[in-house]
C-alpha cells in the first residue's frame, strides 16, 4: 500500500469525523460543554466497536488503522475538552471543571471498554 494512499485514508477519516463533530455541536447548544462530552464519549465507543469488529488492535491493517484513527481523531475533541475545562474553572468553579474532567475521562474509558465488549 502506498504511503500517499495511507495518508489519504487518514485525511478522509479525519475530515468525515470533523464534519460529524461540527454537526453535533450545532445541535447541542448548552451552557455547559455537553457537545464535547457527547462526541468524546461517542468517539470512544465507536473506536471500541470498530476495533472489536475488526478483530482487535493487533489485527488492524494499515488502511483500517489510518481510517479508524483518522475519523476518531477528527471527531473527538481533546483540545476543546481541555479548553472548556479551563473555562469552567475560570468562569465558574473548580468543582464544575473537575466534574467535567472526571465525567469525560470516566465515560470515555467506559465507552471504549463497552465497544470492545459488545463486539466480542
């Protein structure tokens, strides 16, 4: 497989993920960063489902790996999560910021695990 094709697969996945993330963010407009939480949890679940469906991380071919991680990387928003957590701390309370961090990490880990379990 050519390197150019593999890069294109990664770019295609990333572009599709970014478009879907933007679409969800436009529909979930709240005072708290729920859109970021939703896409990060969905991205973690999708990654678990995808990897589980393909047979596990070691069985991913290079094309699938680029497409899967490109899509999930474009779809999820760790930098937005970090910024929004900082803004919650600055504009509100450390309790809300810590809650956002703990909820995001806990739900994303759980969603990834659930995706893997569901595909067994």
